[in-house]
C-alpha cells in the first residue's frame, strides 16, 4: 500500500513461495509469507498517521528532476517530444531500434478514473496516473493505449461531453501529495473517441497542473474542473475557462471533488481542503453562486456523492486531520441544507479502524447506487456497502486472500463506476489496476489483461537477457522470465533492484526507506543484508541514516 515513511511488506500475493530471513546477532531468523502478512496486518492497523510527510514525497520527486535549475520547467515533456521528433528519430534502418513489450501484462497499476460508454458498455476507458489513457472495446478482455506519446501521461480525471461519447476530456496531475505523484500539464481533449488528443491551450498553466475532478453539465454545456488551485468552468468546449473561486494570492485551496444533481436549475456540490479544514459548498442556481453547505472542525479531504434517483439525497465522507482515518460520514436528505452523521465503514477484516485506514488523504471514493438512494458504497483500502443510508456497513472486498475473508481486490481504491445498463456490474480503479464485479460485489475479477501501466521505480535484466526484475509502486518486486506475465517475488512497495552479473542467482532489492535485501537463489528467498548500515530495531525497519523514499544503489 502507499506509504510515506518506511513501508511494511506483504508477500500474500506472491506467485512464488517466499522466505524472508533476518540477520540478528549472528543468527538467521526465517519469516514465512504468513509471518510477513501477520506483521503487515498488525502494523497496518496501528501505525501512526503518515499523511504528514507529503513534503518528503515531493522532495523525492523534485530532486530527481529539477537539477540544475531547482525547478521543473513547464511543458518539459512537450518540448522533449518535439526535440525527439525533430532530431532523435531515425529515418533509416529503424528495425535496429525495434522494441518488444515485456509487460507486466497481468499486474496493473494505479487507476484514478474510469469511463464506460453508456451506449456500448463494452467500451471502457481507464486513466493511469503515469501511463495515460487506455481503452478496451471488449469489457476489459484486452486494452490498448491512446496516444502513448501524449504531452503528459499523468491522467487522473476524465469525463464525456454529455451524451457525445466521442468527445472526452482528460485532466492531468495527481493532486494528492503522495510521493510518487506526477505533475500534469492541463486538460486534454479528444473528439474522435481517443484516436487523437489536443492539449487545451487555456489550461497550459499552473492552475491546471493538478486536475482532481472533471464533470460535464450537459444542460448548460459546461465543463467543470476541480484543481489544486481552484474551481474553473468552460462553456465553449475548453477554449477558455472562467475562475469560479481560487485561493488568495495564488495559494492552493485543493478543490477535491465536484458532483451535480440533475435538478432544474442544477444543484452542484464542491469540496475544498486536503490537509487543511475542508468545506462543502453548494450551488442551487446551476453554478452562478455558491454558499457554504457544511464545514466540520478537524476534517480534511472530503468526498461527495449525489443520488440521481432521489435528488434530495447526498452523502459525504471526510478525513480526520489528526489521524488520516475517515473521521466523519454524512447523509443529507434535503440537498445539503442539513447533514446527519452516519456510521463510518469499519473496522475491516484486516483490522483497519476505518475503511480508509490512515490514508484518507490518498484513497477515498464514495458513490450512490444509481437506482437506490439508500444504497451507498465507500472505497478506500477495501470496498464497502450500506443498504440503509450509511447506518450499517458490509465489507465486500479484502486486500489479501484468506479463508473466511471477503473476496480479494487489490488495496487502495480511487474510483467506483457502475455499468450504465446494469447496476450490478461495478468497476473499481485501484493501485493494482481495474477490477469488476457482475453480482454487486459477491465476486471480483481483475481486468489487467495487457494493461501495461505498472509503475516501475527500477528495472534490470540478468546477464543473458532472459530474466527481468523490477521494483514497483504497491505491486512489490517483480520477476519475469521473458514474456509479459510477471510474478511477485516480494510484496509491498519495491525499489531499486540489481543482479550480480557474475552470479545472476544473486539479486538485490529494497523496500522504501532503504530496507536492503539480498537473494542468492534468483528471488526465491531474501535476507535483510544491512550489517554496518544504521537501521531501526524492527525486522522491517529501514536505515536511520539519511535516505529518500527510494534509495538508489549499484
């Protein structure tokens, strides 16, 4: 799962058996996968809040990319692509530069937005936070990328232009301050179902570096953009935007969510605040004016969900600033005039206090059943459902597989989307790609078939070039034997990875915070090899010396 400090490890998803050995006082202690899972669950349920270190995350990102000027220039990727187009591409003997896809085609990666064509539910779009927009025309049986050389691939928000499903807007930039976030370059638009894309010139500025949510109001032909810097709207297809509200003096206000009720005129809810006091705003005149609907002391990031079957019903979920847990869950039966606190989903099967655990700043999504205003869903670490307006909750997924647990879905959920023609069919966007249920959550299927969006920190081949290793975000340290199917040889967040070219059975890996690992059998088992390196007392503690989130080594 996403971690801002030294991360714990899970090997429960490993497709190869793993043993982890700790050197302690000359003895070697072996840890089985069950031991690692037990420790992970214990730490996961009781660890201190980690959302207070977004500066370390941004520092890691900036230091790797800002040398020597101390900042990342605007439009850097666009300029780089222009340079490649003009100077670097071979016009002859291009076969010498042919590339082969190595995958992984079965693992997935972080997805924050999903669109389903309401007229053909087999056509689905998935937004990868570092891999751009992907499309399937067969309900997820296979995927293909749309404009792999897009000026910015950090796509985090999408919306159709009403019933015109050929026109899609894609907002870039992951505005949640997680360490592996990517800055965006505005909003992109396609008018041919993703075949070509245009970067909207009006959004090529810092107000649109982090686009958290896009919504299109088809009645007024208005595109709404919720960004880190403010709330903006366009009534001319993105040619120009008007500032609805923004922070004073250019300060960030973190507009996190926006949702629209189909009243006449439209009722629009907007939330602001992430690591600061949040506010729910409401407009009852189609967005001409906004008023404060609610604010709660000590509550940060707030998500909103409206009912389309009952225009009076609204739900909201907010993060407790003191812990990062979900600190409040709200229901309104009068379109935000008053709010009632309901039960908060949790504790989870794994022991997390609430459904977001201490990651409410990072993973939190709520949605209302399209046909039943009393059924509401909440997704964070796992997926939950209430059928009585939030008074009680049932857990519908679990982030590891175990007899007696709810069915497995990868942890850290960011998007909940219903099939417009079948409300039992629900799609989740997670840190492990796209998952689908066709029976309301009883069973789940991963849809990561050739969805090549896994985020690699490092990757390395063995000397022969027949095996490949890599450390990934929230999908562990992976190994491939040459095809696109990869297996996890160590869980958690991976990091730098190297192979001894004299003895390729020796593999080095790490966990974030620099927990240095060594394998002498090609990744079947690992030892924490940190003699002489200052380290914490716990088996999975990293170094106590200076380090970034990911520590390079050679």
